[in-house]
C-alpha cells in the first residue's frame, strides 16, 4: 500500500469514528464531548421525523437541545453501521444506517420507542481533525410508543 493509500484508509477510519462519536457521546450524556465532534456551524435536517425546515446551529446549542430532548429518557442506544465513506480532499461524506432505541419506564404505553433509517454526515478536515458540519437523518421506520418523546421532555 502506498502512503496515499494509507492516508486514505486513515481518513476513512477517522471519518467513521467521528460520526460514531456523535452517537456515543449522546447515549452516554457526554454533552461537552459531543460539542467537540462538530464544526463551528452545523446544518441539521431532521425533517423526515419532525417536519419543519433544516436548521444551522452552533455545537453548544445542539448539545443543549439534545440534552433537553434526550436527557429525560432513562436511556438511549444508537447504533450506526454500514458506513459508506467518500473523501474528496478536505471534505467527506459518510452515509450509514442507524437504529435508535429510546427507553423510558412509563405507565402510559410501552417503555420503548425505536427508529431505523439512515444518516448522511458531511465533514470537513480541520487542524483538530475531521469535524461534522452537516447531518441529515432520514427516518425509514419506527416502532413502539410514539408518545415517549413528549413524556421524556416533560421530565
């Protein structure tokens, strides 16, 4: 393998790890560490699940919003797999399948809400490494208690 081939493999591994860290830090409620995987501004598109329009936010606002939205659950578990990575210079795209399980012990309905679909992450190379500057979540299916997000937010 040539040096450029080794660099390409290293870039791909770094991109996958950066994308994985978003979900790891979220599930482990590591909100300050979550901020570190993002670029200075991040375009978020969760319209397939929530409607509305995509937004562009700084990392600390994202971490605060996710802390409020997900922090009320007893636990969450996000899996990211089947990564397809394309690196072009200092830009990268990683598309991957996800499975997101949200748990809240609840007397009103089941305790689980699960989603499946795809994420499309866009990243840019910075002096500190790869940073995510865009995320598009496409929910393909859901199962379980759809009322859990509202119940978790009320906690």
